C-alpha cells in the first residue's frame, strides 16, 4: 500500500488516513481513538501445532488486551495478509510464550494501568487478571485458503453503521458461511449459506466496537477486522 497518505503505520500497527477522526465521539477519549495498540513484546511462532501460523510474529498489546499475529513472507522480510487478533481479555498483556505443542500460549499481564474494554472504545483501569499468567489454547480451524480472499468475497462498508454487506464473488463457492464475532469471542451475527452476489445484515442492534468477521467453508476460513460505529 502507498503509505505516503498514512500516519505512523509502524507505531500503531494499523495505518490510518489523513482524515482519521482522533476525537470521534464514539470513543471514550482521544487515547482510545488513537489506533496504536501499545505493543509490549514480540515473539516468533516456531511451532508446528498450527501450520498456518508458521513464520508469524506474535505481538502483545498493553492497550487492547489482545495478541496480534502478523504473517511474514517466506523470507521473513515483509508482512503478507491481514493482521489477526486473538485471546482478548480485559488486561494489559506484557509478554507471550508458546507451549512446546504449538497450540497453547502463556501470557503474562501487568499489575496495573489502563486498557480497553471489550468494545474497544472505552478506557478502563479495572483489570480482570492483574499480575497473572494466563493460558490460552487455540481450538478453531487453522486452515486458510492460499489465494487472496478478494477473489472470493468482499466486505463493505468498514466502519459500518447500518448494514454490513458480504459480496460473494466466486460463483463456485458452496456452503460458504460467516460469523461476526465480538471482542469477547461471542458470535454476534451468523450468516448461513452465503449466496453469490451481495448478502446484507443489519448491525443496528450491536454495541459499537471492534469485531472480527470470519468467512469459512468446510476446509478454509478468512478473517477480517470490522468496526461497528
């Protein structure tokens, strides 16, 4: 992407356009509105338990209570695909280490400070597990289709206020489904049997916040970060 029109892509992990609203009234304050995640550590995933995670960087976040996974190319010199988010809790994550089985992860948390709530739009000092070591085990499917997801489907608008739309581009896609998942890991909206063309659902009933859209079939899945405002 052309970064000339974006600010602080490295500090934030999420580049924003010049007209990004740092004082969006949907945010509790400007600290939350800033796209930075306050990265606290960086680990390389070298396990074999999750094949699709090979050659990935795992970044813990003090500000967002999440682990961000950045997939690298074969040379390990450039990021490919989208950043994905995992293991949310209302804590400040300080460091991460993988179990030898490659499927479980241990995360150490700070004893105090501010982080984001589940919606991702409000700051809170109410940490759920201060000064602790948390264990997470990944149990979701790990196969991801090699081809660009843009050849299969497109999602718009993002951020979304009224209706989220999923356009299925691949006419041969069968049994394609989708879930909009909130920060607590709960399915907020379920799309069943997506049809070729545009599939729309209302988000009026959902709280504002950061969600993950998971589109999948029996063998593959794709993830995309969605902001509901």
